[in-house]
């Protein structure tokens, strides 16, 4: 039986290159892996003012159409929103969804909605305090001094410096857009959530709050920060491989 194709979708402020340290461990297992750049990220050049959530979803749908056989679709952080709508649009193409310390919405919720959900329980989160909007509100960045402490605090020092150099501005419209999950799935899609216990962007109690609202079939945990593809790539790869073999 052929192994599923693993499609890795990066989160906000990042690009497909964030998975580079994970790829060798996945390829050792003879997996076919695709790690695209979403529109406005990496080499997929698009002015941030024109980047939309729909463009993200359509980019992944286009990739799925080019793949034959089973697909495991994994999304990091913000990409949990993307893979959720992709799965609602084309459930027939997807064998399994993997949420890596990711936002997990209900129908008609945005990423900003999920951040605000926690505000009824506690003060502003660290990511909210670090986020800086552009004058026209079309893009946002993270305060320079907060990037490594928030995203890469457990990565090797030199890796963190390199990762920070690749950190880019993020279009805000996709973060404010609400997902459409109304399409009914003809079959159940297995959902796995990988919780990162040292996450400062989406703290573990925020992750658990989403899991209480949206159950998953399998819950895994890494003793990792928000970017395990840098801090523990081999351990992350092992979990992703396991997801393709279940």
C-alpha cells in the first residue's frame, strides 16, 4: 500500500522553508512531502494588501488537485484555519488532518475571534501585546525583541537567529476572515492535534480550550515551543510519520 502524501502548511509570518530541518527525517521514511509557500509568503509573491484567506485556501486546494492517492494535510498555527476550510471544501481528497499547535475554528470563526475567546478568561495574550499593525491595518508584524522569545525560545541559538531573519510581515485580512465550514463531509476525516507544552504564542491552556470546543481523534504532545520544526525537528518528524501510518 502506498504511503499518503504529506502536505505541510506553514503559519503566519513564516514560509514553507520553516520545514527544512524536518524534511530529511520525513524523506528517510520514503514519504512524499510538499511544503508550499502560501500567497504573500516566501517565493509566492503577492502584495500583502491583496492577500486573502480565500487565496490561502485556493492555493492548497490547487495543490491537492495535483496529488493522487491519500493526503495527510498538516497545518501549523494560523494554518489550522486554512486546513479546516480546505477539508470542508474537499473532504474526499483528505485522509487525515493534523493540527500542529494550531488554531482550530468552528464555523464562521476567525483567528482573531479565537484569540479574543481567551480574553474572557484572562488578560491580553503575549502574541496580542507583541503584534504591531501597519498604519493602513493591511499587515502586521511582531516587535523585534519578541520574535525569538515568543517563537523560537527553545531552538538552538544560531537556528533562532536564522529563523528570525526569515520572519516576515503578515497580511491581516486572512487573520480577520471567518472560515466557512458549512459543507458537510461525506465521510469522517481523522483529526490529530499536536500540543506543544512550552508554546508561548498559543499557550497550552489556549490549545486545550479549543480542544474542549472541537474534539480530535488523537491528541499528541511535544515538550516544545511554538516552532518545533526548529527546536525538535526529529521528534516532530516522528509524530508526523506516525500520522501517515495510522
